[in-house]
């Protein structure tokens, strides 16, 4: 359901033009044609132009402008980037618990973003904005260096087949990019229920010189308490083990 643009983003949010593929996608497009319900479509058409924007890769060097969160949110506040927010269960709960933070939620599937959009309206949240596209494109082209107080990546696609491992999001190059985008003291919080991917995430994060593993109980600028989603609860019921990781960029 990685659909083409059907609603223009707000004028003050950068637009990125199409380009040939630059790397393997880290998301699946199996459900690209899934449709929104009538109610979701109405909410989307009403609210997306204000608090959402589509992201596609730039057409060449220098074509993309950095995102200005203070302009989009209408205030200056620490910014957290959540990559792969799904339907937004964690996004909403954590944004409610930390109203002093602004959250940029990235997701490729419109259905999930539509569910999050409805929750934002229902809970009257003002500290969430949404980007539809590839999280790596957001990190690489839209986010300025040393501008984030946190990055959250919960249950990214594990791409379990060996030939697909190159599609996994959390690899050494991505860890280096995240470290560069974090402010000194900023936090990377990741979670997975896939054992093999957990090993790769741990190795990649611990091997990144711009990150330091955080010990339990350490004082951090953002919360690492997240709600248990339905997806996670189902996995736990089936015997899955949740691996949680927290790194911090040294001050």
C-alpha cells in the first residue's frame, strides 16, 4: 500500500521528488492496494494536509531541504523520531506521557497512518506529525545532524530469509546515521522479538563509536517505557522473547 501521493503536504514541509531506487527497500509492499474505510478517508482528507507529508527520495544532490520541526509544530521542543510507527499504539501513549516532546512518526503504510491520524484527533494530541515513506530517506535527507533527542524503532521487519537480510533497517550504516542525527545525550531505543535480528542489532549498535549502551535505571532525556501492543502481546503469548536495546550518544 505504498501509494502514490494523493494529498499535497503543507507548504512549509519539504517535498522530495522521485528518483531511481538507490538501495534495497526495508519495507514490504505486499499490501500496497489496501483501501481506507470511508471514515478513514474523510479523516485523512481533512487532517493529513495539516499534520502529514509524503516523502520520496530526491532527484539529485542538494534537492532536499531539511525539515524544520519548530515551524511544523509551531513551537520549539525536543524532537523524537519514531521509524515504523504502525497503527501508532506506542506513538500515542508515549506522546501523551511526554507532552513536552514533539514526535515525528514515520510509516510506509497508509492504513496504519490513517489509524494513527484518527487516534490523534480522538485524543486531541498536538505533539505528533507524520511522514509517509522510508525511514532511511527521512534520516538521510530530512533530519539535520545533532537535531534529535531520540530515535525509536520498535519491531522493525526482521526479513528472516538470509537473502533478505540486506533489507533490515538496523545495520551498521544506519546506526552511524542515527548517531549523527542524535544530539549529544540523545537516545536510540529499539525492540525486536526476532532472535537473529536481535543479535544483529546488538552487534551493530555496540559497534558504533557514536553510541554507548545504556545501563538499566540510567537517567535519560526521554522515556523508554513503552506500552505493550496487541502485536507484542500476541507474540508473548506464543512464547516470543522481547529484546530491548537502549543506546545514547555520548555528551
